[in-house]
């Protein structure tokens, strides 16, 4: 995944965060707790998407009449994309941490 795709996904996550009514880093808050809260909300959101996809898949497998294969596939792909985006964010955070730790004092 390219840097541009990661940045696009981060921008989308920020937009979803603002739409959900949570504080955004662009609103001028500088405390470290806000970053932690935003990160936790993002992880919880990915978890909720994955759980929803799992439940929808199970319902389709047992033959629920109100769930189509297309809905299951879209939900599963959405869960996969959100997980991959979170994984890339984690990788960037680890890379930034390693850069900071390798700085000379």
C-alpha cells in the first residue's frame, strides 16, 4: 500500500471520527490523551466492523432470508480493508517510534 493510500485512509478515518462527534486532532487539541482516545476509537470501530461482518456471514451460512451474498461480500471486504488500514497505521506508528528511539541524544 502506498503512502498516498495510507494518508487517504487516515483522512477518511478522521472524517468518520468528526462525523461520529468525537474530537479531531485538527481542532487544535494538543493533549496526549486525545490521540489515545482517537486511536482506541479507531481500533474499536475496526473491531465492530469485523464483528458485524462475522455475524452477517454466520447468518448467511445458516440461511437467513434477509441477507444476500452481495451484502456479505461487501461487509467482508469492508472489514478486510479497515483491518489493512489499521495495520498500516500501526506500522507507521512503529516506524515513527523506531525513528525517535534511534535519534542521537
